[in-house]
């Protein structure tokens, strides 16, 4: 979630657009709920774009079921193969300007576009062996990010360093430090 908030803070127009979308759907009298999320397409696009750029697990593995050849390399049956999800989701052959934060790329409603992106957008892996908790992760991320945008203005010093750290999970080199200021308190009487 820190990547999503960091991208929104580095892109104030996107932050403003998410907040406006929430206010137009939810209003200013109650806290956003999970049931509101399907009516917040730009928020969903922001979360997907952040997951595309910064997948929680940038590498996954699979075992070859049979001998095969990948990019000129012979891979024997039962060999564990590392799949670089980070590279797949930043492939310039699959994504226009792949290193740019552009949530609008997920707003294209065409069925052809959705099918084309089926195995190009894999933040939690894909197919039968994808993460069984991916739907829960999307639900929680969308709801929490929506509440964070709805309820707080966030302040940082300068532009946030978006350099990923090393390791098996996508952490930031510099942890996100920002100051929240209440924008909307749904619990105020």
C-alpha cells in the first residue's frame, strides 16, 4: 500500500481525481465501504497500476511439466523456473511507457484489451497457481487506499524516492514518511 500512496503523493492530480471520485460516489457524510469499490473505477485503476509497477512478490516459480525450450535454453522436465513478474509488467512490448505511473491504462473497457492484458498483469501470479488471496488483497487495498485518500491530506518533503529495494519483496529503499492531516473524520459527531 505504501507504493500506491507514494505514487499518489508524487502525482497530486491523480490523488485529487481519486478524492473527487470518492466524494461523488460516497459523498461527504460517511466513510467509504468495500461495497462502494465497484463504483470507483479510477481508484481501482490506481491500485492496479501501483501493483503493476511494484508487485508484492516480484518473482515466482513454476516447475516445467515437460522438456521445453525458453528463449533458446533447453529446460528439462521437473526443473524449477523463476518467472520475473516485475519484468513482465514492465515489458515495453506489452505496456506503453511501462515505467510511468499511468492509471488510465486500466480504464480502457474493451474486452480485447482485457484479454490482451490477462497474462501481462500478474502482481499475484496467474492461472491456477496464482495467489489464492489475490481477491482479498484487491478488496483490502482498494478499501484502505480509498479511506486514506478520503480521510487525510498527506504531506511529504519533496518528491518521494520510488527506488525499490532488493530482496524477495518489493520494499522501498527509503521507507515512506509522510504527515497525515485530517481532511474528513467520519466518526465526528
